[in-house]
């Protein structure tokens, strides 16, 4: 019987917020045992992210559950020798360890790879930083809004000409960077399978932002740039533009193979006369007269509702997409059919977003339950490490465990 690919893998999650923990979320989805180490007091700050003004407000702490499903929570004070001793026992039996402390903090806590590798030479040590492990900004704190989006040029590229800068949505860069760290961990596990050796891997929010914006960045590396993004009414190409329909929805038209699909579009919108218009005879001419063509297409698309345009454009095999709104997602049958939205075992959050991975050799992940309460598994995990009831009580009394 097929099993999930990471069944039996033991993972230590010492990361906070979202990007680092996303990597362990995916490992846990696919079978790994994930133990999350949290500090005493309030634990991972992500437990309170749902209170942020930019996050949809709901009684269910969905930000926490989304990122920390399939994990166990252990509270340790790593500044105390007794708490660190517990961690060292965990490191000795673990396969993967994920951290997102800045380099100077890792040095102070003796939490660098060089510090922990002697405890477990087979350990895969994965680090998530804001700006990378080396360089003048290596110790600078970074969030996805500052390192992934702002520094990488993504927000600049998304900003319309003469407008205020665009702003990112919560955790978009974190999710991408976390998947990049997951990929690095998977490669390190393959390396260990082949050599028997552990290793250190890493990624950063900044590098992930540059990779996500790689087309623009590569152009910049060659000294090539595009002009600031023009408003929708002045597109670079009217066939790669957004148009509003009669029922108030927006269509994203993205026609790349213009020579083939320009006649099809003219047929779909019932404007065969445009084929004879000398301004639009070739791709180059259509680009040169993009403003005029957009002005023609605007009232055309505004004359019919979205369902009719969906049928017309599909019939002509024209590339387009609906600009979805969040209210569309819960009822999107494609999201469910494709496995992007999956059921959970959590009564107050019955559906969730799955990792964007499908494996032909593995069963689908089991439905996830809720993320753990702070320290919910401390006693159980300490017991598994060989601590007796009296020892656990002493650790709690000393504040080394909670």
C-alpha cells in the first residue's frame, strides 16, 4: 500500500511567522512528524497574525491553522540550559531542522549549522532569512512586504505610472519563499539518501522575490527596462488588457499568438470590420495603435455580461481569464475538482488550501485537523524523549518547558 513520501521523517520547526513554517507545513501534509518549538509566553507571533488590520477578520484563527496544521507544539525556553538540553535531544533524533533566526541570533544561541551538526551528522538544516546568509544586509530583519516585494522591484513593476506605489497582500511572498525552502529541503534529503550526509540549505525572501520577478530582473541585469506601467486606457497592447463587462466583472485578455487569434477575437466580438482597418493589420500596427484599439474594445465588452463572453471567447479558443474576487473562491468548482481546496477534520474550518503539489505515486494527504494549542504536546514529546513525570514537572517549575 502506498504511503505519503515523508512518512517517518522527523522535523523540528523552530521558525516563526509564515515563510519558514510553510516548508514544514508541506512536509507535514505529506507524512512527516513535525514538532514546533515555541518560546514561553505567547509562542509564535503568528498565533496573533489574524488580528492584523490587513487580514480578513473572523472568530476562527485561520492564519494559525493554515500554516501550522499537522504539527505538535512544544514550549521550550532555549535560553535556559535545561531547555536547550531538551532541544539537543530532539536534534539528535530529527531529520530536518528549520530556523528563521537572524544570523547573529543563531550565533548567540549556538543555533548555527556548525553548532548542531555534531549532534546529528545526518541532519538537514534549513534556514529562511530576509536577505540571505551573507552580505551587508544579512542581519537586517525582513518581511515579505519589505524584502520579497519592495526590495525585489515587484511593487515598482506593479505600480501604475504617476501613481502611489502598490502594496502587497498578506503573506504572498512568505508562501512562495516557504515553498522554495521546501524544495531545498527535498534536494538535501535526496543528497542524504545518496551520500548519507546531512547538509545546510537556505533561501531568503529577497532571493525569492527576485526569482518571482526574474523576467524583469534579467532585463535590468542587461540594462533593459520597460517604461512605468501605463494606465489601463493606455495599454502597451490592447490584446493584453482588462475589460469590464455589462455585469460589472472584469476580463483579462491575454492574446500572445496575435496572428492566429486576432481574427478569432474579431469574430467573437462580431466586429469583422476591424480586420480591414489598416491600423490593426499586423501585430506591430496593433501595438502602435493600442490606445485606439482599447477604446474600441471597451464599449464592446461592456455590452454583454461575463457568462456570454465566457462562452464566446471559449468557443474561439481565445486566452482569457476572469479577474476573480475573493467571494468567487468558496464556490469555484475548479478549485475543488483540481485538489486546490480540500476538506479538513476541523469543524469550524471545514475547508482549507492545499499545497500546490500533486503526486502520481502517492495518496493524497489526509484531511488536516486544527493547529496545536501552545504547548499542547510538551508533555507527550518530553515523555517520548525519556523524561519522567518528575523531570517534566521540574522543567516546568524552572520555566524551561511549558
